[in-house]
C-alpha cells in the first residue's frame, strides 16, 4: 500500500516537526537566571505566594518580603512537616519557646541587632565625648534559637532523668542583619531581616557527637530532597565559619548559584559551659555509667529560604504548539502534595449544569474543610498539585 502525500501537507507537517524539535530544546536550564527569577516573582505575586513592590533576588534570599495568602499556607505546611519529623515522631526531642528579646549578653557578637532607647541614643549623638556606658542597658534581638535551648538545658536534663542524648526544638522568628546594598561594606549600612528558623539543639556525649552529626546531616538532606521535584538540587558540603567552627551546610542550587538553607555544627561544650557560668557539675548527663558534660549540636534550617527554594524547584515553564502553529507559553508551579497550599481543586466548568456542580462542590467543600483539607474553588487548572 502506497500513501500519497501532497507537497502542501508535507510542508505543513515538516513545519510542525521543526517547531516541536525547537521546543524540545527549550527547558528551564536554557533560560537566563534573571529571566527565571523574574518569571517566578511574577507568578508568585499573581498566585498570592508573595506580595510587595520591587521584589528582587536579594530580597527573596534575605527574607525581606511579605507572604501572600498561599505563601503563608506553604510555609505553614513546611513548618508542620518539620515539626512532625523532628519532634512528634521522636521520644527524645521536646519543644521549647524562648523570648525574642535578650538582655545584653557577651555571647553575641557586635553583629547582632540591638534595641536602644531613642532618648539615650539622641543624647549620645549630641555629645562630643562619647560615653559608652549609656548603652549598657540595650536589648538584643535574638539572631538564632540556640541560646534559648541552651538556657533550658538544665531543666530539660531533669525531665529525661539526666540521660543523654536528647534534643530541644523550636520554630520562631529571628532577626539577622544583612547589607542594604553592595556599597554597605564601605558605609556599614545594615538592615534587619525577620527570618523564621527551625532549630534542633541536640545534646549528646562527646564520645558519640561525631556519629550524631553525621546522622543528622543524612536525615536533614533526605528530608529536603523528599519534597523536591529535582532532589539533586539539594546538596551538602563541609563548612567552617569565621570562628573556625567546622560543620556541614545544606545548599539549594538556585538559578544564580548555591545558597545555604540549613547549618549543622558541633559546638562541643564551650557554649553550654559559658552560658551556665562554668558550673560543670550541674551540666553533667549520663552516658551509660559515666557522667559527662554533653556536646551541643546545632541543626538550624531557614524556613523562609526553604520556601523560596521549593518555589524555584517547582517552577515549570512549558510551551505548546496548537493546531494553528501558535506557541502557547505557560508558567506553573508543581509543588509536592504535602506542601501544596490546596489539596483539592474543583473546576466549575461551563454549561447548563454549572449550578448543580456548584451546589455539589459547596457540600464537598464543607466536608473537606471539616476533615482539614484545603479546597480551591473555581480553579482553572487541570493538573494535580499545579498552581
């Protein structure tokens, strides 16, 4: 059997094949990182994940932006999953709550954000002879959640009958300074960013602290990758801070490069002994038959940066050719079902049965809300977990 194909049909099909091959070459990796960032910001603002004007790459990374309605739900789901894995499913981990403001403490460096009385500061600025004693009563805004767990250590030690290891977990807002612009290194201009951190402080014997650090690195990397569409975007590597403390950083590969999303370090016993004024006898816990001062392992995740990482991970730029050979471009977010703000989407459609479908959907929505399922009504998308 011989099929006869006219020249016009052949040219038409060949043109479609050429367009299809060109589109196959198009992927997220071929786009410039600035175009990807702009596309994500535009989509997140349109879908109410973030809100605000003039949102840039630096603002996203430093957490100086406002969440929209869906963004709040996404972050809440991320925090709920973290708490469920790190606290609710472990017998040796307990929740704590620490104050946002701390009295002046030598354990925090000069980079911490401080609250100073306006009248005292004005008096200081008006005087030629600077008297530093006037600022002794300043309040420090906590830069992390480590100090609260260390202060709660002794009471928590009695809770576990002085048996090691155990951990103290907290999720809360912290205040971290970041440069306003590239020239801030010269003029020392800093801005305070509110970031939500999820912290586990793990107290273990010096003998097993290295083993536990390796264990938590594996557990945390698996947790980040579990919700990712591209798990290889989350990586781990050794690190060392300016004080020489070695640890491990977990990174996400953003379009412009890697950014840290979680820090894991072994602080040994120095911070614990310093906070409790060197009273080692009250700090000792049981490691088998021995009494030892524990090492402190800090596992701290930046939830705000984690939200941005998952939004970038879920971004899909699709292009399709219709029957008229026109290219339709779509930007969608394919989030993991555990993180997606809405678990169910109802497409109302069109036609004479719309009112009937509307009544049915309202009844279904009431039942789903009672079951704890968030429902997006009158949704126009047709893919599971797509927004």
